[in-house]
C-alpha cells in the first residue's frame, strides 16, 4: 500500500473506471465503426477479407486500451526507455531482415504476425520525450544542451525509417516530436534554426531519395505530368472524392473504388473509398469525430496535474492529428503520397494496436490525472 | 518525496500557452481539409463525376464470326469451331514481366512466345486483351481458373477458330488465315482488325474474299475495373457475321482429281465450265495441311514446306508456269487463219524437219507427216506445219491472238499469287533479253516452246474460249455469297455465255475444234487411244470429247545425246519433259474444258491424257442436265 502513502486521497478501482472518458471511447468506437463500414464496401459488400478482421481487431485493441488506461503512469515512466529501446531494435531488425513490401522494407514477420515497428516507434518516441521533459525544469528545458538528447531521441528513429524508406513515418515522428519539444518549452529560435537548416538540407535529401519517392514528390507538385503513371493514384483519388459530391454515391455504390481504380483502397486510400460513397456530409462527419478526439486530448492534457501526463496527452493528440491530417491531405492531393494510414479506419493491425495503445495512454492520463509522480531524470 | 516540485506551475503555464497555439494551428489545418473537400465535392464535382463515368465505361469490340465456305453442292470447306483461349490484359503493360513468367510456369511458353507476349502486352491499346494461348483443353482451362488469383488480368475467352475439314485437298483454293500483319492493315481502317483474336485471310479464297468473310464488328459497352476486367455489361450492339461463300468448286470432282493425280508426284488439274467460267476443279499436288497454319506453324515445318522440290505451298494451277508445248498450236492455227496467212484449204509439207539458216527445226515424227491441212496438222500435231504457219502469221499476230485467248496476263479469278505467265513479243524480247526478235523465235513460239510460258489455268481458259464459240469467258470461283446461310444457294443455270465475244470467225473455231476432235477420235490423232475408257471400252457418244496433247521441253536433248541413245525415260525426274493435255466435251455441244499438267510426266498423250479423259467424263456425267436431282437436294439443304 505504498501508493496510499503518496496520495492525498486513495482512489478506488470503481472511481478509476468512472474516470475513464467514456465519451471519448464512444467516439473512438464510432470511428472504428466507420472503418468497418468503409472496409465492407471496399471489399465489394463483403465482410471478408477486411471488415470482419477490422472489427475483431478493434475488439482486442479495445481491451488493450482499457488495460493500458488503468495502469499507473509511474509504470510508463519506468517503461518508457525500455519500450523505446526495443522499438529501435525492431526498427534496426526490419532494416536488416525485413520483408520487401510495397517497395519498402516495413514489415517484420514474427511467427504468424506481421508487425510494423515504425508504428510502435511513433508512440515510443512520444513516451520517452514525455518522460525526459518530465524530469526537467522550465529553465533546463529551454536550454540548448538539454535539447540535444531529445533531438537524438527523435532523429534516431527518423533515420532508421528513412532507410526503409518510409517518408510518412519519418515526417510523423519528426513533427510529433517537434510538437512535444515545442510544448515542453524549447526555445523558439531553435525551431527557426531547425526549419532553416531543413530547407538547406532539401537538396541533399532529394539526392538520397529513391526514384519512386522523387516521382511522388514531382507528381504531387504537378499531378498531370503523368496521369497514367505516378500521378495516377492522386488523380484517381481526386476523381473518386470529387465525384462523390455533397451526399455521395451511396453505400456500396462507389464506382471508383469498387472497380479498383483506387490503389490501396483498403489502407491508405480508405478515406477516399468512404468519402466517395458518403459525400462531403460523410467526410465532415468523420472529421468532426476526429476533431472531438483532439479536443478531448487537449482537455485531458490541460486538466492533468503532472507534467508527464500533460506531455504524454499532448503528444498522443499531436500524433492523432498528424495521422488524420497527413492521410486526408494526401488523398485529396494536398500532400505527396506517403504511407500514412487513417487511424482506426484503415486496414492494418499494427497501426490499430499502436493507435489504441496511445489512446490508452491518453485515457490513462485522465484516469491518473492527480497521480503524484517522482521527479526523476 | 514531494509530489509537486517548485516550478511546475511555470512549466504548466508555458505548456498551456504553447499547447493552445498548437491546437489553433491544428484547427486551421483541419479547416483547410474541409475547404479542400468543399472545393472537390461541391465546386468541381461535375468535372470529376464526368471523369468517373469515363473511367468505368469501356467500349469493346465483339469479333464477328467469320463467313463459312462451302463447295457448290454445299459441303463445308472452311468452318468455325469453338476455341477456348487464354487472354491477358495488363494495366498499361505494368506487371507484364511477372505475369508472363507465371504464364510460362503454366504453359511452358518458351522464349519466343514470351517475347511476343510481352511485346503485345505493352503495345495493347485501351487495355485490349491479347492472346496467350489458343485451343486450350479442359485441363489447361482448369489450371488457369485454379491459379486465377495469381494471374491478374488473365481470363478464358470462348472464341472461334478456323477449321478446314477437307485439309490438304482444298488447301490451295481455300487457303488459311493468320494474325493480322501490318501489310494487311494497309488501306483498311476496320476497327475489328485491332482485335487480337481476329484472323485475316493469308492465302486462297480466305484472302481473296477476306473483306466479305470478315463481317462487321459488334460493340459492347462494359463497366470495367482498373485492370480491364469486365464487371458488367451495359449495352450491346450485335455485329454482322461475315458472308458465307458458295464456291464453284465441286468437292467430289476435286477429290476425284486428287485421286487421279496421286500416282504422279506433282501436277495440276483445272476444270472450267466453258459457259459460265465456273472453276469446278482446281487441283494442285502435293498440297499442305492448312491446320498447321491455324495452330501456328513451326520454323521446321515451314522450312520443310519451302525446301520441298515439289513445292506443296504453290498452287500450281495458277502459280506454276510451263511452256505450253503443242497445246499452243491452236493459238498459232487461229492466228494464221484469222490473219489469212493460211486458209482452211492450205496444205503445208512436212519432211521431218525444217531448216532455217543453219539451224534445223525437227518435227516430233522423224519421217514427217507429208502434206497436211490445218485440221490434220492439229490432229497429228505436225510441228513443221506450225513452224511454217507461225512464220507466215508472224509473232505479232500470234501474240495478239494468244492475249485474246487469255495468255500473258492474270485472269479475273482473284486468288492471290496468280502468275501471268509470259507471252513473248518483239518489244518484250528487246527489253528483257536485249536482242531483236529472230525467225527462230517465231518457229519456237509456233509450237509453244522458247520464251512462251503459261499456267494450267490459262490453258483451261484458252480451251474454254475455243470450246464456247469464242466468248471471253473468265474463270470464277465464287458461285454465291449471302450472310444468313439459308439464303445461300446456287444461281439459276446459265446456258448462254454472257461474256463478250472475241469476234473470231466461227468457221475457223469449228476447224480448230474439229482438229481437237480428231486428236482423240480419228485414227491419225495423237491421243486416239483416249476414245476408249480405262477399261478399253469406247466412250458413249454423249461423253465423247476433244483434246490436244502437249509435251513441254525441260531439257533439250541434243543431236549428239539423241545419237547416244539418251531418251526421256533415262533422264533424272527433274529434267524430264512436262506432260500436258487440254480437252473439252461433250464434243458436239461443249460445256466443260479441262487442262492437265503432270510435271516431268514425259509425254502428254500417255500420262496427262488419261487424267484429262477421266476428269472430263466424270464431270460430264455429273452435269446437272443428267443429275438434276442432286442439285434440288442441295438447295433444300
């Protein structure tokens, strides 16, 4: 009963269950429901092969999320670094022995499971950064010297996923980590310097990119360059979304996706599949659901009484936003095509598990918002 | 341990400010997404809706079924049979390498096939499918269907392929079809030719009637997915099948001719209706098996066919050129008579040879024929008479008469590969040989030797024009054509030639015919033995016929060789003379003409003659006036 000694008033198990943000859980389930609907339609009106597995996966991840939410943050504080290190090792493993899939090494096969370590790395980075800044005072956080380890924590996975190469994950880790650094109090001039140097490094990055990546960037800049080649995906996706109109073509009546004009319609382009059939009304509805998740995230962060929780909640929220924004902007032709799924809607096990894990952490912050955490480094 | 450290308030304050800023940025960006959605789904939705329609609707051509070919009695010569074939489409050639490798595992295609397939997949326009393999068995179809998930864009298609039930017998006339070549496309913009499955006539009637047989393509509007797989049919316009064709050939007679030719290595038989020009028989031996072309001929098979000295690919009836030999004497006689170089009573002497300068021109009969008139000269085939007749008429008049009788130019038959033969003239020799025309050349021309060459068909045309009273009848292979098979029937019988008259003196023609009659039916005739049938029985008068023998020199036997006892029979096969025979019948009311060539058959009367006799007798026996029941039966078929 060491916990009882630290806490001003002990919180019972029933109280903790009560503190779970059931509204948020409902919204997440609604989003996953949209995913089932869209995957059912993407398979031509069949539960196989995606929709049924998506539902089952959500069920399992749902249990995981609640379990994670009920684990005391001090456990996460202690496990942050081990999780980070394991995820880095997995990233190295995927680079070394990973299976070739979609022109990039992203999967790791362990027994019957295919896991995507880059999805785990996104959460691990947030966890470690929250842990790191939890131990720093405001002055320390603003110092350049203390920023260096944080930069290393971010750039190590970025480098590893760039090798795969997975531009989308690299962008997400970079921006998600950046957001965390920003709220943790890193000086603004450092962001300025980073931004300027990033622009300066563009030519070097360009020369390191694979041909298909260069092509994607070029076609993003001008999709009509090659409407039947690399610009094909963007063009077809825009046609699908645009032809959906205000109210959509109706459930199971999307011509673009049911006729396979859409590439990767069950994963990265699931938003397109959904929007073609449900129109702008459906798209706005889905975006509102995601916005609700973000608002909940912010409010949880603001209400948390410990810095670790604040940072963790905000990091998860930032990740969630990045997922949604990058994916949606990509299928609408606002960003180059990079492999970022739409959380809880796209077909894919690892992404679902890591997103639900992150949501578990977020809800955990809410459940243990008044926990007293040791100020350790 | 203190739960809250001093300074957490500061951290929290900064956190809140910056988090709010971040939240603001996120809000703006989400707003941008909403704006983009509005732009795409409200402002530009019309344009995208149109694009989406175009994406999924695809117009596909339906190959028409190719017209069938029958003989004049309605027996099938070329038919279509169901053909299961594996087709492949690829998304603008993407993934073609992998696909071809997988197909190779199933069919063991071989390098050449793989290359062809890869090229066609990459070239295919509008995702039109290309043919992987034809004439699949059930097992192969099953293997494709079983492996379907690994073979995107591959499907089984039920098409039609050409089948030739008579095979070699009709190979030269019917010909065969093959893939459309670039030359075939020249001048034809029929979209159906873009289809991978369509076949184009390459030889024979398949070629000459190509534009009739092909038919018109139908079209089907289908909804397709991105790899071109048809999801559902939206609209369909049926095409028009190709016209069916009734050929003038009588299959039974053709088979009879092939039987007769069997004992000889190589040769040709043509039988014409002298009134209508219908080609009843056009045999050329040996032939080839057209099904080897239908299934795709191999290099080795092709080489074999090309290298064979008997030239099986050649339709010798129209593409084989031979000196006409003595069968040309009717031309010389007519030219001399028409030009009044001789008259019906002119008698010319024959002493066995004729000297021109220091060259000796021999008659085939060593002792000579003595004095003969034109009728006797034809009957006994006296060379000396025709040397002199040719000298008197001159090369110009002979060439002119030969041209009127059909020599030196292609007929209007229309089959590909027909040769014009060579009817020499003064101008021709000056141009091609570079020397002036000599008297000796005229002598040689007079008996159908020297520069003169012709095809068996031309010999039959000449005989027909003499037999029908001087009408410029043209050979004709197509009896009737009609799109629904029910409408296909033979035209009404024709008894008078419709072709223009050659304006020859009927009396002169009658003399030529009399000469030919005497060849067979008079004691002096060179083929007098042919008045009896193969069993030695004299032919029924209603079947009596007239003819003319010919022997075309391949190698000249010199005076010295003759002295050394070298005879035709002792020469190797390819140096022996060609045996020729032309004939018509019935002798008093001619209806059919026949020309026979036995390559290297040595003597016209003994080798070619019996074939001509049997051919003509069989044809006359089957004349509709004798066997009208047969045709009535056919019409109701």
